[in-house]
């Protein structure tokens, strides 16, 4: 579904991605794990065209993403939930969700998608009139994910959804990601929470200072010696 081949990317003179190869097959949860500054968000921004892509190629179902504008990437079904939630604090939950369905196709499915996210996340339904900015960090993260679902994604890009959340909320965020996957949305998840991400992922890539140093299925990476020492403190 998604194929990133030999992606190199620089911010001005600072090179941050080196020959990155990542693939996502339809139906999978794939994770890219790595420390702060490894280049995870930069990979997602290249996919969603929030940055002008570097050299190499990124295709989605055979379509060359470099030829598209950011809004066209959303229209073909690739939707990013940004790091740090970025919800609209002065808008209600419902208004935030409506903002997610701005493509023509998603607008047509707006009511059905709203029902779907409220069924999956009843807590948001209870708070539909609350202002986004007054919700807790965990609720804002749920709202950010739900807003992404309102755009009718085929592939959902999640940028550190567990960042800054308590252990209990981290668990529920990962449970929701698994549920979204079961409902048929393919997921590319970038995270610093290596343990939880590899636990739910079919496959994972380990990114260190802009280079993929390991890739395997989730379970294999969890028992890999380097991962245990460098990321899991075992
Ligand atoms: N807009 C930018 N301009 C210049 N450097 C940036 C910019 N965004 C990120 N960087 C740098 O690129 C590197 C990778 O950043 P990022 O992709 O955000 O990493 P991660 O998401 O893994 O924490 C870091 O060294 C970061 O400081
Ligand atoms: Mg990041």
C-alpha cells in the first residue's frame, strides 16, 4: 500500500534521513520506533507532504506522492494525526470532528463517520459540546485520532499518540489503535514507546539518527537483544 524507497531528507544543511526504506501492506499496523530526534516525524511529514519530499520515492497504491499537494494526499486516503494533538482549543468536540471531514468524499460520509467515532469513543460523545482546549491530555489525543478518522483514511499516520500520557491512558490509546485496525484502517505508527508499539504492531522498523537499523515483525523485535538493551532497559 505504502512504499518508501531510499528516502533522503535534509532541513537546509542538516541531513536527517538516510536511505530510509519502509513498506506498509494493507491491513497492517506498522511502527517506526526511535528516540527523540531520530527523524520519525520527518518521515511522516514527507508522506503527508507537509515537507517537500527529499530524494527517493514514496508511493501510495502506486501513486507518486511527490506529485501531490498535502490536501490531495488526504483525498487519496492518507491522513496524519500530528504530534502534540493540535486540536482546535476554542472549538467544541463536534466542531473539531467536523473539521476532520473537509474533503468532498468525507463530507458526504460525515454523519456516518461521526456515529462511528462516537460509538468507538463514547467519552467523546458525552463531551460533544465541551471545548477541545478544556479536555484532558488523554481526551485531546482521542479527539485528535477521532478527527483523523473523520477524513475517511485508508492509511492513518499516527505521530507519537502516547506522548505525555499517564501509563493507564497510554494503554487505552494503544487499545484504540488496535480497534481502529480491526475496523479495517491500515496504520503507520511512529513512537518512542517502543514496548507498547511493538506489542500491537505486525512489523516494526527501528530508526536511529535517520537510519533504519533493524526491521522485523513486532514479536521478534521485542526479543531482540539490541532493542532490549537500548530501548527496554532489560
Ligand atoms: N523544521 C525543522 N527545521 C530544522 N530542523 C528540524 C526541523 N524539524 C526537525 N528538525 C530536526 O530534524 C531531526 C529529526 O527530527 P524529527 O523528525 O522531529 O524527529 P523525531 O520525530 O524522531 O523526534 C532533529 O534533529 C530535529 O531537530
Ligand atoms: Mg516527532
